[in-house]
C-alpha cells in the first residue's frame, strides 16, 4: 500500500524543472551519437575522403550526401554542424528555446543534403557582422544565422562551379555568403508580415527571395545553374530501426521529465502554431519531447507506408518536422497537410513515393498553422496548393535555396490567409500580426 502511494505521488507530482545544462547535455548527446554512428557505416578513411567531397562540391537541390560521398561522411558532417550550432548557442549565452531546437534539428537534417561547414561559416559570419553593425546582440539573430545557412549552396556554387580560378572562387563565394548573412535578419523580420506567421519556415521564404535575385543576376550574365537530382536508395532497413529507436527513446525521456504523465501535452495540441510558439516555455521540456517523438514516428511511417526511400533529403525532412515539434507543429495540425498531399499526389505527375513528393509532404507541414487556425479542411487545401506549387517553384532559385518548401509555403500562406480569414467568420483574425 505504501509503495502504491509513493508511485501515485510521483506520477501526480508536477513535471520536474529542466535546467539549461540538461538541455545542453541532451543536444550534445544527440550530436555525439551521430558522430559515433557514422563509423558503423564506413571506415575512417572512407569518411575522410567523403568529407572532402562534401566540402568541395556544389550542393544545390537535390544533392544527397549519401550518394555523393557516403553515409558515414554525411553523418559526420551533420554531427559537426550540430556541434557548431550548439557551440554558438553556448558562446552567445542564449537560452535553449523551442526555436533554437528547431534550428539545430533543421541544420542536422539539411547537413545530409546541402549544408556543410564550408558553405555555412561565411553566412553565419555575415549575420554576426550585421549584429555588430546594427548594435544588436548576436543571440537575438541566432535563428537567422542557423536557418540562413539554407543558402549555403550559393557559396559552394560561386566557389566551385563557375569555372573561376579556385582562389578567386573561394574569395567571391565567401563574400557572397557574408553578404547573404548580413541581409538575412533584416529581410526575415519584414517578410514574416507577408504571410503573417502562417508559414513556419519564414527563413525559407526569405532565402527563396534572396536566392531568386542571385540566380536572376547570374542568368543575366549567361550563367545557367541547373538543379540536381542525386538520390541514394536501399537504406530503409537500417534507418527504420535507428529512427524508431530514437523516437521511442525520445518519447520515454519526455515521459521521465514529465514524471510519467502527459500533463501539458494538451496545451501543445491547442496551439495553432502561428509565429512559431515556444512549446518548451508553454508546456515544458517533457511534453515537447513527447510531441517531437510522435511527429517523428508519423513522418517516418508516412514515408515507409507510401513506399518511399529513407535517403539524405527525406531524413532531412523528417528531422525538420521533429525539430519544429518544439515550436509550431503537433499531431493535430500536421496530419491534414500530410493527408492532402498524399491525395493530391495520387493525381499528380509526381508519384507519392518520389523524393519530390515526399519532401513536399514532409516540408509542407510548414503550413501547419493554417490547419491549426482555420481547421483541417483549410489545412488540406493548403497542403494541396503547396504540392502543386513547390514542384515548380524550384526553378526560380535553381536549387540554391535548400528550404524550397519554405519559399512555396510563404506564397501559399500569404494567398490563403486573406481568403480564409474572410470566408470563415468564427475564425477571423484582426489586423494585428501578433494577435
């Protein structure tokens, strides 16, 4: 009887407080596991050679680092980018928020198919330079620094793919990266007003605009940048086991930090997702990890059920969905998006299991706030429009913006919001962006 009372007391007690140190340890363990995991796939020599290939190659969409180099090198690249991101949070003294967790997971995901240390550093330096010039603290602009690396392929393109002498290409490429980093925070702050926060990947929209201008300039000088489709296959068995093991661990860690109950999880499900709400601040670290685990399981299951491949880009999509489980996405507001993109995919030129369709489904959840605010039918409409747009819009920036779906999502959200806001009176929102 006494032991039962102790158990009930523990379960009914409030969730334990999670310190910043604990959050750092969680992130560092994840980055370390990626690094260790790399050496189960490839030898040290293969990873070193593969890492050089990744660093010295153009990386525009879709360049799967699994196929370009090898799985081990891609995982090491993702691990190093994670350590860089965590280190920046630490150096700037930033509090680990839901937005920064989303940024780290997104950086990890895209480091499997486009980002690397070389093409990211100059962009981050540009954001730091902007912070100094505008007399603002770098930690305020840290999300722009991390998410802004979406334009890393632009640095690689100028450095290695324009037939310039290597030294000149590297100089110009890094100057371009610094310039991109410098203007990204300023533009992002204004572009969020365009879609009113209903596109979670605001930096993706911002980078899409910047990338489109750069490609337009290059094309005016007769330089044609073509998109890439380098995709690996045959990784489903290994990564299914690894991913589901990770989700189970994440789920139970969340339960442990929440004293073995789901208190706070309902708060997450009630959020629309608009303007990337911080679920850690709202509901706690435990419920946030539970939400992230469930989103990861749903995303991975979707890919496998439709017959897709777990390659670098698709894993990048899954990690991004997981990350934004800390600041905007949850089971309730992403499911209508996935369902509608699956349905529209059945009647689309792209097969539902193709990389393009899978990425549209996974990254299309950037429109989760539409579903959260206006209901599942509106979410399904948003997903359908996103699917039709994202497969065509990549030509505007020629794959230079890795967050192509964020670009598309911004256009869809900006178009749908005024229509839905006018046609659904009980969900109507006033003109204040922050309401």
